């Protein structure tokens, strides 16, 4: 959808902002541009909608060379979000969100109806917030209005320049989550500039790590964190890149252990005998439908008497995650609940447990899979251990 072909930008004073830039953003993909201040990220974005023009190379949007496209027509087909949303302070929230459709020639009634629809989509009740002015909103609310305005004319491409950078960390994380949910629904082609590597790896399908005017690595978040292309990239993503990678590596079925399982209607004596035979100290307790009910310790089964039913002895399972959740979430559950393992659910059904050892294996297997260019399931952990 967006393609850069040997793009360069040199300013009249001789400053090279971008040099030999070549990469492609696929349709429906969210690509983050990350790097230190002054490395050319924002210049790259501004060249896409011709707020500045390249001095060499070509930029194509939807197969069309932007240099040969009327700038006004080009910009009306591209949504643009900046810090604090860039709202008009003298216009209401509803009129801010309707601004682009009105410029595109929509009737006022149609534009305002679309604006109300988008405000609701980003979590702002149009009846409550539509009549307000930007100065009456919080920073996070203004940012949501900016996103709604950028989406109002249904552009195929969305450019976002540090969109979550002007709010506090808690609000920023919430806005990131909301935007990811929104992106899953609307599937726009997004180019997002950030200086925050944590944000880049959390929300990007792929990341372009910038050096000075050049892309030092363009790959998935997991690959950038697991196999940095150079010492510069390794230093930029940080020595804790292994921890960061936990947030982009999912819990898979092959990562799980299968502990002893008991049913809620089983007698304690029978389950206790099974645990003694296997040497296990606890069992996961499931309902008749396979849903997680809790867990029970062997000593509690022995103390209860053989006729007691397991369901009445089970403890609530506090530490659990969904299959496919990031390893970081699983690790966080272990720490929060001081647990030696977390239960993993597939929908409502119990899938297995993830232990610290298996979490570590999953992370190492993921890194090795990226290095070899193979699916994670094809990596034999013994080969990772020997590496």
C-alpha cells in the first residue's frame, strides 16, 4: 500500500534527513517507525502526504506516485493524527470530527452523522462529548477525537505522529490497547512514528528502527528484539530486550505441561491415590464441561477423607491466562500471585499449565526460530540448549 523506493531528503542547508530509504507497508499493516530524535522518522511520514517532498527516489501510495498526485486529493485520502489530536479549539468535538468529510464535499448532515458514529467507535458518547470543546476534554479524550477525525472520511491510509506521546503512561497504555482493538476492526494501513521502543514493539506488526536517516532494521517486533541486525539496533532496543520480547511472544499449546487432572465429582480418596502413584503434589480441578474449577493439594485430599468430593476442596485459581496471550502477561500473573505456574485456557476449557521453565524455553525457542527463519513449533529445544 505504501512503498518507499530509494527515497532521500536533503534540505537546502545540506542536512540529510533521509538517505536511500526503501521499504514497503502492506495493506492493513501497522508499521512503527522508531528511533532517536532527529533521525528522519517524522520527515519520512511528512513525505507520504507531501507536507514535504523528497529530493530523490519515489513514494507510492496504492501504486500511485505521490509526486504526481494533487496534494489536496492525496491528503483527503490519508488520515493524519498528531499529538493531542491537533484539534480546532473554537469548534465543538462533533464539528472537529466532521471536518474532513465536510472538506471532501459531504453534506453537513451526513458528515455529522459519520462524526457521531466515529466518536462512539472510539469510546466517546456523541451526545455527551459532541457539544463540548477540546479545552473541556482530558488529553486522552482529545487524542481519541483526533483518531475519530482521521478516520471520518474512511481513508485507506493512516499516518500517526507520536499520537500517544503527550499523555501519562497509564492513559497511554490504555489508548494503545483501544487503538489496537480499533485497528483490528477497521484494518487501516498505518504508519506510526514513535521514539518509544516499548510502544513500537507493543503495537507494530513490523518495526523500522532508524539510525541517522536510514533504516537499520525492518522486521517483526520479535525479530528485532531477538536478533538485532547490528550493535546499534541492540543498543537502541536495550539490554532488557529479552524482557521486552516477552510482550510479543505468545503462549502456544506446545509450551504447556499437562499436570494431573481431577473432576469436581470425584472422591478425594481416588484422586489422592493417583497423585501418590505419580509423585505429584497437586492436581487441577475441572468441571464436567472441562472448564477450570480450581486446584487442590495432595495433602488436603489426604486430610479430607476418601468420601469427600474434590469440588468442595478445590481452591480458586488466581493465576491464569488465555492461550495466545503474551508470555509477559503469564510472567506477570506468576509474580502478582506468587505462583509457581499459571493455568492456560483455550476459550473456557483448560489447556494446560505454563511453568517458569517452560516460559523460558518458549522464549528461547522463539528467538531460535526467528534466527533460522522457521516456525517456532519446528525448533527442537535440545538444539536450542546445545547452541
